C-alpha cells in the first residue's frame, strides 16, 4: 500500500471511531462507468437501498422532499456503457441522473479529443462515449440528463470566463439533443477546490436549478439547490465498506483540509 493510501486509511479509521453516525435519510450516491461485469454488484447496491425503504428521486426532489428516505443516484462523465445498461435500470426500477460531458460525444468528437477526455478523467477502462441518439434514448427512458461541462476541465483552475463558457456550451448542446431544458449541473472533479461560489451563483442565475458536488463524507448535511453533496459508491469495494463510508461524517475534516475523510 502506498504511503498516501496508508495515511488515507488511517484518517478513515479515526473517523470510524469518532465521527460515525447513522445512515442519513437523504442519500446522494454517484458512479462513473457501468460495465457488464459490474451489473451484479451495482444491483446489490440498488436493491439494498430499495429494501431499506429509500425512494429514487431527481436532484430537485432530493433538495425539496423532507419526508421519508430518498436516494439520489447519478453518474458522471460520458460512457456508452450507461446506454447499454438501460434494461438493467429498468429491471431495478431505478431512475437516475446522468451528468454528461459534451465535447467527447461519439460521432462528433475526433479520436484525439475522446482520448484527451479519458486522460483527464484518468479512465483506463473501455474508452467509448455516447452518441447523440444514445443520449436521446436515455432521456426517453425516463432518466434525467444533467450537464457536467463541455470538456471536463478543473473549473476552479481556469479563468471564470472560460469556466462559464464550458458550462453554457454543454447546456446548449444537451438541450439541442434532447429538446428539453437541462437544469442540473455537476462540476468536474467535484471537490470544493474545483469550483467557486461565483460559479455556483452563475449556474443558478442561468437556467440551472441544482448544482452537485462530489465530496465524500458530507452526506450528513442537508442538500440545498446550490450545494448537493454526493458520495462515490465504489463498485470495487463491498457493500459494507461502502455503507461505512456513508456513515462517516467527514465534514469537519473536509472543511479544514479540503480533503476527503473517506477513501
Ligand atoms: Zn467527472
């Protein structure tokens, strides 16, 4: 195990001792690709939460509903494997939100652009993205298409002007494809340092209703329209390991260090 990983595991262990809470009633979980080899473990996750009485909700409902247990499931980036998994979502009764990057759309982008995108998200698995038709079919199957910016740059590290255009270009492209308003945004890389308060305001003033983070260990805080917290569900880990991550309250650590208390 690398030194970095050892330190991360030690921080997680301390949190399991001193900041371990019940599973929250509002659960925001996110995923990336969904390969066929992962269907069974993904299904275990979805069935587990359905059995625990969680309702699948959109980002809007996740913010607004204050009765009962709600589960907001989303996927980030742009993977053809989402489209292939539509029958699986159907069989699980799962309605989910897909936050799509528009630069690498298959049939529009060239091979270099697609490779550059997968390099930025450090994805080593199957490197095939969605076509426009597949995005339309995902929306037609009752799922929500959200925006994850055009190119998947770190929007906290580029000029505000460039970041705004990264957001709005992708919103326009997606709306053109699905012929519906796209009102949910998740920013690339998802940590606090990867976005700004001004950009959150910009999104809410320019047609978005919700903005999602991807900061693990913050699910014990109620979501708001401009600050929805999601934790990653790691399909290479067991159900119980993932549940432990959800129960860890890493808010204080994250606020102080900008880092995640769970890994
Ligand atoms: Zn991403």
